[in-house]
C-alpha cells in the first residue's frame, strides 16, 4: 500500500509512505520563479508535481486542508487557495482517491505542536529511518507531508484499501 501525504504550501512537500517496507520518500514542493519586471514570485510547478505523483503512483492521497487565517495578507491567502485548488483539481482529474485532512486533526492525533521544529522532531520520532529527509529547518514541509501520510495509514478512519 502506497500512501501519499501532501503539505500543499509553496514550502510544503509531497511524501510517499509504504507501510510494508517502512519507507518514506519525500520531495519538496517544486516551484519556479515567475519574474515580473524587477519583482519575482514563487509559483508551484504543477507539471513537476504531476510527474512526481505519477512516479509515486499512490493508492490514496491525504492532503492537508488549507484555509485563510485572521490577519493573513490577501495575496498570501489567494496564493494558498490557488495552490490548494490546483492540487485538488489535479487529484480529481488524474483519478487519485484522496482525503482532505484538517491540520488540527492530524496534528492532534500524532501529538504535533504548531512549531515547525516540533514537526521535524515528531516526524523523526515516528519515522526514525527517514529523519535525514528533514534535517534542515527549511524541510519542515517534508516532515509534515510524511506525517500526513503516516496519519493516513495509522490514524485515519478512511479505508485506504478501497479506491
């Protein structure tokens, strides 16, 4: 059984968890820089994301639900919503069975705090064989994606054996 976990932010990641072999493969969300005059902005590279998902060929995908937060900037909120919507559309069009998981749900079940360092630490406790994947502070999205997949296998009530 190959379960994929997705932390859909620009600094997020995509992880594949294979329960039988206790293997995790994780890739940071592919992005590219879009230059507009003297400014540039990061945009998710959906073509590369499609290639990653096709390579992983998951039986089921668990994706963290995104939402707007009070005092979050309008541009940031819009980017978050666009990226999240692109993932949902991609999974639907590609025929991947998927489950949307609120962050509070998986974090509470797995005992993860809101601090990004807590996420890397807890992921290393749950999956010590994969801790090298998220050693750097900037790799917290990989740790979260791996834990979302871990949650999908061990804690969710979704029957991931049925697509």
